[in-house]
C-alpha cells in the first residue's frame, strides 16, 4: 500500500474536461500548483482508483473510510474532476475519464 496526498481545487474545477482550452488550463495547473488547491487528506491505497473511491461519499461519508489516514481543514467534498492526487513525486489531475499526468 502507498500513501497519497489528495488536493481539491478551490473553487472546484468540474468543467475542465469540457473546456475548449483544456490543455492551457492543465498547463497552468502544472506550473502554478498548489496555487488554487488545498490539501484535504492523506489516503492509503494501491493506486489512483483506490484513492478516488476512498475519497467519494458512496454509502457513507468518505471521511469515515478506514483508508483516510489524516484529514486537513473542515471542508470535505468528494474528489472530482479538476482535483489533484500526488503519488510520491508524481502529480495526477482527475479528468472526466481517468487521470492526466501533471
């Protein structure tokens, strides 16, 4: 198991996957991160899909999931498009269908 950092966009960036300027927005996130984001949790998992599932409210609040090792702040929404997960030195942007390497 690995430990991942979960960063949420503030404000949420749900529309990024439909933006005609998506590549420009991704490039901006790539160069400016963590500006516009806040750390919400450290999560234990095997991979990005585990982290996504663990940080989404499905049957109960995700903040109660056993995989959540540490929470930050008081605003906890589910992880979604436009949010970032860090795996070691690798940053990943949640996209509408998978992950984009930052």
